[in-house]
């Protein structure tokens, strides 16, 4: 998917806070997109970062981006990011 379009989707789709295990579900999606994904997670305050956003987005379709947005995942510092 186009990177700018993906960023727009992430900004416009609200998080579905009622979904349980939003962090784990996002990790599963990322790992399915790239089975060789380095699952090293970096943390800053209450924010987690994983993977290269642009590389992963190019492998995703609009539905996957929408799901990530609903789970509360965002793009920050060129990574997929999740606030705990």
C-alpha cells in the first residue's frame, strides 16, 4: 500500500478500545506480514516501537492497515508504534 495513504488511514480510523489484546493482535499481524520480522521491541515511556513502518506497509492492503488502526497501532519514528 502507498505509505501516505496508509498514514492517512491510521489517522482517521478510531481505535476500538473494546477489543482485548490489541497489542498482541497487532504483533501477530506484523509477524504474519513478515515472518522474519525482528521482534525486538524498543520502549520509550509508555510507547512501544517495532519494525520498519515503510517496509511493512508496502506488504499490507487497506484492510490490514484499517485493522491495525482499530487496534490502536500508529506510525511514529519510522516504526509501528503502540501506546500502552
